[in-house]
């Protein structure tokens, strides 16, 4: 019996198909675990990176030719799938392209009918196919025979004694996961073999079904809308053994136990006690145990990161223009697909943001004129009006919770300060912040004392940096130096905002993260509203962190 694998990864494509950087890394990672005698134990593993279509066909035919009936042949493909105008499925090669009409030039890709014929003619009775395909937009409903949107691979790659594993029904974002060099499905295939965690029945062997089940569970913890598939036709193809697991491995024992005690991304106190005792029994160091737990929790943590990114983007879009326009909805849908989130995953976020942006603020309700008050009274009972109009104590309570923001700026930059203040209005309406600058000083007040009083009470201090600011003795000596003292004492957060080009890097605040993005001066942006939106988003993020730490004593996001 011989175990042979051909691993094909295509990362580079002709214009018209997106590059997939992870594909060639997928085949190297899989080669490593399949060749290892303590894991896959394959006799021969050949990798094919960025081949042309003719080379792909030659190597596929070669790997299946001359086999005996007891051999195991594994074919792995990571790359784009595409179809011709008749709906026939092809594997894209490095030279795959379309003509000026947008139709596939078939000679540049490998038809699955060719693979089908080659496999049918092979004497090997154990054949396994793994497709970590990024189908992209190349597949339309004409090819999607199943309601879930998956490509009908049973009809195009089916045969007796054959098992087919697919990464997803259809998504073009499988390979574009932050924080990992590998595509998400292959990452967990490799992890399942390398750690032995895919050995679900603990018999020391990892079958194709066990490996697929392990990878699927991990994938869907991270990206719930991905639906990996396992297809078998006749016989027991899903029971083909692809690797072995070290049953007595203490790290594997600890990993499986940690997985059992993990719930919603955390380990409860009772589970922690069990794991602490188990770690000591197995002779693992605290560092080894922490590393294993981090790997076990990674999929859920990545999902939380994806949800947070969607939430922040939705809020930013709503702040920019609400209600959202058609273009914003389309862009958010694309982001949702890229992050692997289902409609039910984002629904609570959408409801939260909708309530946030449609409910009038306390300030708005207090500003009702007498005519409006009469209209309200006509529509509601006295009790309802009381619920609508908050008491002065409630308004004061809400105001007391707002984080005071202090503007430090040169009067020569007043117009830019006013533009920034406009972009912070939504946070003021929500009662999240209260903003103060020296133009709020009443006639007759001692202006310097008022400025210093608010400078010393503010929780966030915005430095509007320009050559005017740096040249002002009052801004620099009185405000800037005091602001940095409070920042170093952790009494306030100082946020430099670069509004005009100037030599600021060696200033006392030069070590701080500045806004807008990449510290590009506001006046150098093609659209100043876009620049100030970026600044406002940065300030909102800081405010959310401060509120979260106050309420929960932790840096975790509210929605966790």
C-alpha cells in the first residue's frame, strides 16, 4: 500500500481574477504534516505552486496513473473555481483568463470532467479530494444545483470509494483572514492533524470524516456563514484514514479537555480548576497550557473581532449619513460576507444602531417649544409624556456621565476647530461627551482661569496641531505642557490632531498616536469631511474604551 498526495495551490492569476496569497502557503503547510511519519506518514507528497493548465493536467494524470487497488491517492486544490458558458466547472490555473466578451478561455483552465475521467480510470480504490476553493463571483445560480449555494461537486467529481471535502458552499473570502497566512479551512485541517485534535473517537487514527468535522466546527466558530461539505458516494470513503494521532500525547489530552470546558470563548471557574489539576498531572508548564488554550479559543475570538469590526463600520456609516443609502447598504453587505457573518449574527448590531440613531436625545426632547409640547400632550397621556420628557435630575445624571472633551487650539485655526466640533455633534447628542473650548467663556469671566479649570477637569484633551499652535506661547507653555502632565499621570487622555503640516514629531506629544490616520494633516486630505470623520471615529473609539473600563473594569468591548 502506498500513500501519495498531489497538492496544487494557485495564488497568482491573470487580470480579472483576484490573487489568493494563502493558496501556495496552504500546500506547504499541508505537505509538512502529511510527510511527517508521526502524522500523515505519506510516502510521497508533491506540491505544485502556480502551475499552468497543461502542467496541472499532466501532474493530475501522473499521480493517479499506475496505482494499485490498495493505494491511497489524495488530490488537494487551493485556488479559484470558475465555469464556462455552459456551466461546466473548471479549476483555474495561473494563466486562466476570459475573452473580451467575458467568457472563459477553456484551454487556460482544467475542467473537472478531465479530473473525473482520470480518477475513474485509476486502479486506486481509496481516493480523496480536498477543495479549498475560492469560487468568487464566477459561479451563478445556473451551476448551483443545491439550495445552499454550493457547487454540485457530486455530479462532477463523484465516483465509488471517493470522498470529497469542500471548504465552503460558495464564498470568495475564504482566503482573506486576518492574522493567519493560511486559508481558514486549510488552517484547521492542518491543526487537526498536527495536534491530533481531529481524532474525535480517540482511536489513534484520523479519518477524513473526523478531519472534516473538526475543521468545520472551527471554521463555523469563526465564520458562521461558511458551510464546508463532505461528499461520499458508495462504500465508506469518509472512513479513509488520512493521518494518525498520538493518543498518549499530554498536549493533545490537555487540548481536548480544554475544548470541552470552553463555552462562548471563555473557560468557567470550575473548568479552570479541572484544567489546572490536569496540567499538573500531565507535567505541562503554565506557558504550554496557555498556548494550547489560546489556540482553542482563537476561532471564537476571531469571530468577536469580526463582529466588532462590522459594528464599528456600521456606526461610522450612520454617523456619516443616516438613514443609510443604497451604496452604504451594498458595501456593508460585502463586508458582512468578507467577515463570514450571517444575517442573524448582525441583526442585534443593526437593531442597536437603529435605536441609537432614531431615538431623539435628551437635549432634543428638552428643547421642545410650547407648540410641540401641546402636540405631544394631545398624543399621549400625562404618564407617557413623563416617560418622553426626562426629569431635570435624569438629564443632570446623564450629563454627569458624559466625558468632558477640551479643545486646545490656536485662534488662527478656529475654522478648523469648528469643523471638528460639527463632526462630534452626534456624540454630544448621545450624551457620551461634553465639549468645551475658550469661546464658551462668558463675558466678565477670567478667561485664563476658566481655561485652566477646564483643562484640569477634562478627561480627553484634543491638541489641534499646526504651526500656529506650536508658535503660540500660551498653547505650548500653558496648555500643552499641563495636558502632558495629566496624560502621564493617567488623569486624562491626550489626542494630538494634526490639522496642518508642521514639524511636530519632536514635540512632547510626538510619542502619542495622532489623528487622522497615519497622522496625515487634515488640510492635505482631498475631502476634509472625510479627514474629520476619521478623527471623530478615533475619538469615539477612545471614549468607548474609557467607558468600558469604568463600567466593567476591563478593556473588552461592550458587546462582548
